[in-house]
C-alpha cells in the first residue's frame, strides 16, 4: 500500500525517475599528429537522460544541499512524515487535513526546483558540470554531456554546442558522433535545429520523447487515473527487465497473487478517494507552482495536449517570455522533428531512431493504454509510427498505410512503421523498458557507428532489421520473427 500510495501522490517524481538512466563506458587510447587525430574514429558524445546533472541549492556554501536527485534519506523522511497521516485519513476521511501534511512534505523535497517566471533557474540552484579534459576517445569510449533538466532546451543547445566545440579541439577531430538517450534527444534536437549537423558524423536517438510523452500531456492537463489493470500490467511488463533469477520468479509470483486475489483492487479502492479529494489541491498548490515554468518538462508535452496544457498550467495571464520559449521548442523543434531529421539525413548524416515497445506506460494517467517503453509512448519516440494498443495487434487484414515499396509492418502485426517520418531509419525493440540497455544494444550502436561512412538504415544489415526482439537474459537484440 505504501508503494502505490507514494507513487500516486508524488506523480512528477515517478515521471522524473522513469526518465533517469545513466551509462558511462570507458575510453580508448588515441593518436594526435599536428593537432589532428589519426585514429579514424570520431569521438562520441553521450547526451544523457533527465537527471544527468546533479542540481544543488547553495552550492559550495556550508548550506549546500542536493536538490536533484534527492538523496535516499529525503524519501525515507517523507514516508516517515506521511505514514501516520495516511492511516489517519483512511479512518477519518478528513482529506483536507491530509493534504495539509502531504503538500508541505513533498514541497520540502521538490519545491526548490521551481524556475523563475520566465523559465530560468533561480540563482541559488546550479549544477557543477565541467568540460572534459581527457583527450582519449574511441568507439567504446565516450564523453558525457549532462545538463539541468529544468532548463530551456534551446539554452541547453548552446551549452551542447560549446561542449562539442571543446571535444573537437580536445580530440583533434572535425566531427562528433552523438548518442542521445531519453531527454538527451530533446537537447540534441534543439542543437540540430539551432546549429545544424555540420559538426555531426552520425546520431542515435534511444527512447527519446521526440514528439513528447502522453504522461506529461495528461499531467499538465491535471489528469490522473490509476487502474488495477494498469498497475498490474506495469509490474508484469516492466519488472522482468529489472529483475532476474529467483528474485524475478518470486516477485512476479507475488505480483500475480496480489492481483488475482483482488488485494490490489482493494488497496486501490481505499486509495482512490484520497486521490480524488487531494489531487486538485496537490495540483494547485504544489505541481503547478513547481513545474509550470520548467521548460524541460514542457518539451515532453505532445501536440494534442499542448494548448490545453498551457491554459491549465499557465492560466489567463501567462508570462510572455516563458510562453515564447516553450512555443519555440514545441512548434519549431518538436513539431518539426521530421523535417529537421530529414534535412540531417539529406546532408549525409546517418540517423538511428530506436523506440521501445510492449511495456505498460506509467500507470498514472488516462492514456495508460498507449503502447510504450514504460515512459515514452512508442508512437512519439518513433516520430509517427502506427502502434496497436498494448497486448493488441493491428488486426487481421491490416494494410500498410504508406506504400513505399517496402514492408514496414512488424512480424507480430503490432507496428506499421510506414507512417514514421523517417521510416527507413527507425528501429523498434520489443520489449524494451525505457533506456534500459545491455550488451546487445551496445553492439547495435557500435555497428551503426562503425558503418556511418555509408548511409546505414534498416535495410543495411539482416542482423539489424527494423523490428528487433529483446533477449534480455541472453543480452542480445535479434531479428523479430
Ligand atoms: Zn581520434
Ligand atoms: Zn520504406
């Protein structure tokens, strides 16, 4: 009950944690002659996910505090503060009294994340990101670009540009390879929009919300929905990617007992009135003030939710500077992703878009039936793929929407990739939990980078066709049959 309750109240926390996956491989040796590197391999920059840079309040002062991600102690303290009020509200049904405890407790952890009205960080909240100094690079090593996830992507694009210039100078190369994960894709798109692809050899987008994610769209419209089925399916589809061996067997067995015995339903029925009664205040007093000027999270709102989200989050007199910033990303970058990336391709820079499928999306919102990688809907990560709802197919006799002379329908008849804006450059991995990778993904990316002198796409290698099966235990990506 604690777990479900906790995730139902700190909604944004779930969203944020789901976006936070970080991988840091090692680097190889290199050779520089007259300032130019002769190794033949352009350095790779990993444009990391949300949470890539630690955020501090009052950095380098005696009051320094880690704001994001909060330390474990902060969560323990939060649970300790709320466990008593939670039991009390179940008995008294005094929801206002509970909200009076809940809102300040959560605000104590996340309140300082609020940007100023124009969408800039307040001066007391900073990162400690530094430019790299090690010139060693190669196909198995990379540079790590972290950023403040609350910032305007078009400002982060300037930082990424400076970082790229620095890496080029450091390594003696003229181009970099970019590998973006999750929110890193937002920043990479903002960079390509602003600076073009002249300094880019090739680019990979892994599980990126290139056209947003429905969970952000729903939450920024004040919509929450938790159902028994979505919570169960989240456990059923997401946990096997996180657990293994006996633990997996044990936990999955427990999940089934909890669901099939009706216990989960009973718990949710108890929690539902708390959610219904407290949600309006939690939005008004906590989530809207903390997140309304978070330009980074705005970049996650898909088009069909966007204008209503602005009305809900910003009210009748929105800050004009903030509005202009979020609109520029939304209309000129997110909504032009296909045009931007097709230009990149036309200029000879290979692109790989990789979308995960077959995982229940965050079980918090009405759009929980969208197929996804658990965090980003497959249709948005794949920039326009036609995807059947989770556990369903496109139907017998389904005909490919766009006839380009290829088959773009997945062998399991769940995906039609012909509607993707880059149908020849978009791969799908089934099942794949958000940015959760293993050696098999590493091999795929390595193959892509090793062959990026040619125009690699979904037809280049029979081992890596458009639709891949994720062998999680074997750590391999295999052609889907
Ligand atoms: Zn080199
Ligand atoms: Zn085609």
